[in-house]
């Protein structure tokens, strides 16, 4: 037996597990497990449909928030409409696409055009409300933080659905939340935010640890999701406001100085 987290609502009978996961894989949710599972205290919820619905809602809101951040930043560099849309799509689906490829799933946005429609809606908001958004200098930062927290949760839930242990889920949550921003910054010729002094990916890791702790304690899914979301947002906001950062690496020249 492997000490792995049981996918949400997955029974212990292997044949039932394979049948259920095969159905989920057609919806881009789960891989059929190769080995049997054993129940652990970290089972999140017994209703997989509820988890699936909540995950979809989180992905929709996160897509819109991330797309707004990317398009708003592209607008500040005077990109045209197509360039802004490309930046919005990149940040909205980039991290989730990398996650799904690593989990052996079809990328989530290929299952429905609604993710691209949310990006298009974000583009319309920026075009129509650009005068108002221009007054809010940190608009892109706000939506980037919301998208980071939401996609971190979506990545964790989807990885657990596929039967992976929590440490893998935390890594996948971090990738889902932060790598879209990396792709956006590369397209905008900016230093990727994940490599800057301000805390970014580490906020996802801490949010994932909170998710794990609350799940281990058997708290409800809603409380777990809200606590993880607030953890990422608060850490990110405090880190930027008070210039909190991780220690930087120093080379030999810095030591001489």
C-alpha cells in the first residue's frame, strides 16, 4: 500500500476506482490509478460532484482575474488588442496547462471554450473601463493576487483528484498559480515575478500547507478553501506592502564589497 491521499470520493475497491477515474478523465479531471489506494485521514470530501463544481467555479473566477492582470499590464505597455489578448490567455491558462501536461491530462481549457470567453470578457472590461482602471495603478497586482490564490487551490484539488499525495499537490498548486505569471512576464519582456525579491510562489506553498493542515484536521471543504485563499492573499499583500522577501543569494564579489 502507498501512503497517498485518497482522491475525493474514491472508493477502496480498485475496479470501482478505475471505472470512476476513467469517467473523470474524459472530463479532464483524473488519471486512472495504477496502484490501489488506502484511506487516510486527509480525505477532503465525500461528494466528488461538489468538489468538481467548486473547482470549476474557482477556475472560472481565476481565469478572469488572471486574464485581467495580464491584459491590464499589456495595456500599460501600449500593446494592441491582439497582443493584450495573447498576454491575457497566456497568464490565464499557462500554469494550468503545464500542470495538466505533467499530470497526464488534456489541458483544462480544451474541454470548453468558456475559458477563452472569460479572457475575451476581461479584454472588453479593460477596453471599456480603461479610464477607470488607469486610476487604479495596482489593478493588475490585485487581480494577479486573486488569480494566484484561486489557481493555487484549483491545482491542489485537481492533483488530489488524480490520486497524488499532498506534497505533489502543493507543488502542482504552486505551478498552477505562478507559472502563468512567468509566461506573461516573458511575453512583456519583464523580469519574471517569481524571481523577484517579493514573495510570490512561496505564498502558494504556504497556502498549500494550510490546505493540507485543515484537510488533515477533517475540517469542511469550504473552510479549507477559504483559509488557503486568504493565506495566499494576505501573505502576498503583506510581503509587497512591507517589502518582505526571502534572503538573496550572494556571489564572491558581493562578499568582497
